[in-house]
């Protein structure tokens, strides 16, 4: 049996089973009930800076209507920097 046929047979049978087991194992690990606190902690990472800023009384908005550069319209993309 040549190498290609041997590898093809392996990929069609055992590797398929191994990949299926890997996917199922990943799902089980990801949704394991005891890891809920770790998932909640990871989900709140983008909001941590906002929570600190709010508790310090800082403004968390990037652009406000009082800003001189605020036009109220979306950029049309017709600028000199667009080529």
C-alpha cells in the first residue's frame, strides 16, 4: 500500500473520529457548569474600564454634541485621505 492510500484511509476513519471527539470535548469544556464564573469574568473584560471611569465620575463618551467637530452626519467617505 502506498503512502497516499494509507494516509487517506487514516484520515477517512480515525482522524474523523479524533476530530469529532475534539469538537465535542471543546463544547463540553466551554459549557461546563462550574466554569460559569470564568465565562462571566471574561465577558465583562471590555466593560471594566467603563465601570472604573463611571465610579470616578469621568465622561466615558468619545464624542459629544458639544464637541466642535460633531456634525451629526455619518462620514460620506469623500475625504482627501481616501485617495
